[in-house]
C-alpha cells in the first residue's frame, strides 16, 4: 500500500507539472504577461530574449533544489524537482506543437482578463495538490523553504508579496510600457493564491461543536454511534441560573455538521455553538456521509512543506 501511494503521488506530481505546462502555453504566453514567482521572471526573459522558460526554469531551480536537498528535506527537494523537470520538459515539447487553435488571446483586447483568470485558477488548483503531496513548484517556494529552515519564526508573506510586486512593476517596462500586463500579473497572482488557499483549507477543515446539555451521555452515544467520532466532556455551570450542567466538545467533518445540528435539536435544554476549524492534526479520521473512513491517496513524504 505504501508503494502504491508513493507511486501514485509521483504520477500526480508529474500530471500537475504537465497541466501547468499546457496552462502556460494556452493562457500565459499568448496574453503576454508575467505570472507570479520566479517563473514570472523567466517569462519576461523569454519575451525579451527568446530563451525558453523551460530552459530558464531548470537553470534556476536545479541549484535551489540541491540546496533544499542538503539543508531542508530530501523528499521535498526530490518531489519538487520532479515537478520542475516535467514542467520544463513539457514546455519544451509543447513549443514544437501547434496549439494556436486552443490558445486563448484576443487581438483587440476584449475579455483579455479571461486568460490570466483561467491560468490563475489552474495554477491554484495544481498548487493545492502539490502541497498535499509534499512538493513545491520550485522558485520562490524553494527560497522560502531555505529561509524558513534558518529563521523558522519569520513570515514569508512579505517576501512573496515583494517579489510579485517587483515582477508586476517590471512587466510594465518589459511589455512595451503598458499598464495592462501589470494588471494581468496582479489578477493572476490574486486568483492563484485565493483558489489555492481555498482548496487547501477545504481538504483540512472541520467543524467544532460546543454543546451545552443536561444529557451528555445520551448525546455522546448518538455522536459516537452515528458519526464514529468521540467527544470530550467538560463540567460546566450556568452563570445566570447557577445550575450545574455539562458541555460536550466534538469535532466532525463538514459533511456531518448538518446531521449533528439536527441531533442536538432533539435533546431538550440543549444547544450548540458551531465554529469553523481551519485544520485538524493528530488522530482525526476523515469520514464520508456514511461514516466510512476516506483513505488518503497521496503520500505526504516527511511533511516538511511550509
């Protein structure tokens, strides 16, 4: 099973890399704008010199990957480099294929935002899967991993923002002193980041219930029997009435939240407070609506992603 998960993980990483190569050929290059990260710099160099992003990406990422391999995590570096190699090779191969019939661009500028918008959505989707596979897309991620390894208390939002802001500003001068490439770069960065964060959170999030009840045992039995999740009993006291009561704390999957809320309503003098949980770590099973455990298909390596 472990071999299958690892093999599937590498196949998924390769597939995402090839998808991103197609994404660049269909939506990034035809619309003449620089995407976020170091690939944005490579894209501008390609526009000015004609040197393929495929070669430039390898040139930049190989030394960074070796550095990450030595200083941070061997599985992280290997998986990320697999992505970089397949992305670069995919770009080089697709350069020899006529995709003009499928590429999206407009000669008169109408609806030009659709290209960067779709490209950002695809990138965000791919990145969310890469992170779950303990892999990176290279470039800025490698730099962040290296700095984080040396200064673990530092936040890298400012660094990423600065790099992307510099790319957006530079694109004004690279693409014939026009504001449109700057706007397209910002749109791409915002879309890819937003989509990636939403998808990553949706895979790790859950719902926390804090249930105040006079029947904790009966309610706990319902939770355990119905959802196969346990609950924590906390003695409580109503400050208005001074009456002793109990509180159950329970975390369930999002798909089970509505059913648990309906159960709480069946118990008189019981009420619950629900709150979104961004991530659950430890021994928490991801269960389907039928209460069956959903197996993790991808291998997470040594878990040293940021």
